[in-house]
């Protein structure tokens, strides 16, 4: 349920109303925009007398939200959420007009590899460095990632370049190790690992939540809701392609998910053209298309030697190709009237 306040309501009136609502046993989420203040009510709202609430002279109107996702709902929070990642001069914003490009290898393989790639993508303009330390592989016989050592090497690359780091968590029991990770990724395979999502909801870490291989947008938003209802509103959604019947591409990039998610939710939406297509040569057109469709950022796999990559070489582009892709993405941003660094 949301209650929209009339213009000109005083702080005291607003605080009294919030206290009264909390007293009725519901959670309260306040969203103060330039033109409107919206109070979102979470939990068992059946205890609220909607006629009584609508009748208060400080209330413009009250509406029940029929969608099962509340915190993630745009009606709860009409203005775009801007997620802040990292700190100091390397702080990165995503959402609300701030566009970020995350680049780096599928997996961290060595210090030389990750630091070298970090320097190269930073020189082009990437604002965050990706790199998997714990890898969710279909086969237990494939490279599983350097794990703790991989995290250590990501820290070294951050020290060398200042780029905030993005890496995937696979188990809530690893949270301590991820304490200083700037943006924690929940991969497609863990999108519905509800215990992990609840743990992440208790932290304040920014979370990159990737869409499951066969998940609907509603399921993705409900997973975001698991994190947000725990008190962590720093969630970025990621469209990374969904399973279909065609075999030429690894997945099918659902471009319509971008405007649809942005209509339904205030959370930033980024796109992963690498996992969506599985083919390095398709990364450029899909990066451009996603940008044109209004994505708030991209996450792109970049490797110095794709042919010998330990994971996802076929979809990885080289730093030189990344430079070209980045230039084209910037041009698209200009065409749609937005600026990119
Ligand atoms: C990844 O980003 O390396 C990854 C495994 O992605 P996804 O979870 O989307 O498959
Ligand atoms: Mn990968």
C-alpha cells in the first residue's frame, strides 16, 4: 500500500503519521521526491483502515499495490535509485542517469592477467573491474576459480588502478571474505538462493543481481525484494540472457527487459552482452542495442588472451576490441541525449 502526501505537509505532521503507522505494526518506507512524498507500507497492511487513512487531511490518495514486490516497486519509490559503489575519488554511481561500464575477465587467473586487464580497461574508461574468484561451473572438473587467492589478486588490481571490484559470491558462508568487495555479484544460478539473498539483505553491500537462466522478470524482482526487504536497498538488476531453443547464441538477450524493468522498478538495470550471446563478435552490437534501450550500464568480459582463457574465452573481447565497443557505446549515449565519461 502507498500513501501519497499532499504538498505542503509539515515535518511534524509527516512524522506523526509515520509514528502512527508504525504503531499499527506495519513497516514504513519514505520516498521524498521533488514533487511528491510517498509513504510505502510493508508487511501486513490488512490492519490499516484504508478509509480512515485516505480521509486524513494530509493525504492526497492511498493505493494498494497489487504486485507482490513492494520495496522494488516504482510506485513505492517513483524516482530512480542511484547505487553508490566504492568511495573517495573512485566512487561510482549507477542509475538515475549515471551510466557505468564494468569490464574484466570471466575469472581471475594470475596477478599479471588481472592487473594488466584492469589497467587496460581503465585507460579506455571502464569504471569498475570484474573478475570471478569463485566460479559456478557446470562441470566439477572445470576450473573452479582461484577462490580466496582470486579475491586477493582483485584487491591488488584495485590498488594498482583504483577501480572498485565486482565479483561473484556463491555461498553465504563466504560473506566475511567478501567484506571489502565493492559490488557483490549474485550470479544467474544463485538468483533464487533465498538464504543467500536474505544474508545479503542484512548487509549494506551494493549487490549486482543477475537474472536466472529461466527466470521471469517477476521472479527477478521478487529476488531483489528478498534483499531489499531485509534493509539493503543497494540492488542493481542485470539482464544476462535467458535460455531458449536456438543454439547459435548461448542465450537470448531480452532487450525488452530493460524498459520493462525500469517501468516496474526504480532499481538500476544493466546488461551483460557477453553471457547473453556467448560470442565475442556479438558483444559490440548488443552493447550498443542495450545502451540505446536505456540500460544504466554494461558488464563486459574482457581478456588479454581470449583463446587461452580458463573460462568463457569465446565470448571475451580483447582490450583493443573493448576500446572500440566503448567508443560506440559513448556515441549511442550521445544520440539518446545522455553523457558518459
Ligand atoms: C559471470 O558473470 O561470470 C557469470 C557466471 O554470469 P552468469 O551468472 O550470468 O552466468
Ligand atoms: Mn563468464
